[in-house]
């Protein structure tokens, strides 16, 4: 038992020496309780401009302003 304890001590010393030789890294932690940490809210006018540009780039839009999409028929097995 004494021999095992001595071997463990030696292993731990080597491990600590090896760890001290590693470069230190700086970590950043973000708090997710703040919903808009980076950007400010824009005015309503800019949101409508974005919606107009977004819908203009959509492949197909119906009369009510919704994007028309295709159901993924290619995922269904052909019977």
C-alpha cells in the first residue's frame, strides 16, 4: 500500500509539472439573461424595410404577404 501511495505522489507531481508548462488560455463567459447585449432595437420603419427586402428575395409570396413553401415531398418514400 505504501508503494502505491508513493507512485501516486510521483505521478501527481509529474502531472502538475506538465500542466504548469501548458500555455494559459483566457475564457469568456456570457450571461444569457440579457436578450440584446450587442445590438440596439431599431425603429419600426427599419423593420418594415427589412420585411419588404426579405419578401422581395423570397421565391414566392402570397397575397397576404406570407412566403409560400413546398412541403418536403422529396423526403417521403415513394410508394
